[in-house]
C-alpha cells in the first residue's frame, strides 16, 4: 500500500472451494495465488474448479525449502 498498490488477501485453508472463495475472486480483476509449492497446485485447482475466473488467477509459486518472504511476495505483485 505504501507503493500505491492496494491489496487484500484470503487465506484458503481447506478444500473443497466454497462460496467465500468464489466471491473473493469475483470481486477482483487480478488474483495472485501465492503458494509455497513449486508446481502451483492450488492455482491449478482453482483454475479448474472456477473456470469462469481462471484468467484472473496468476500463479506466484516458489519452493526452495524456506518460508516465503514478504519481499518475495511483493516482488511478484509488482
């Protein structure tokens, strides 16, 4: 936000996908699916379960054995 980028987040903790997830994605033109998983499995699941919103979903996946840093996440969005 300090750099002029307004953000919001939803922590998806379980599957299957419910209406809260659908509503969250529906209200934004671009949604970054941030995950500590090299293959981006959640991005793939969301894209297949919600094909009408697949174009809005952008994968931000990394797995190098370390936790994701706030810097890395902000760099993916910028």
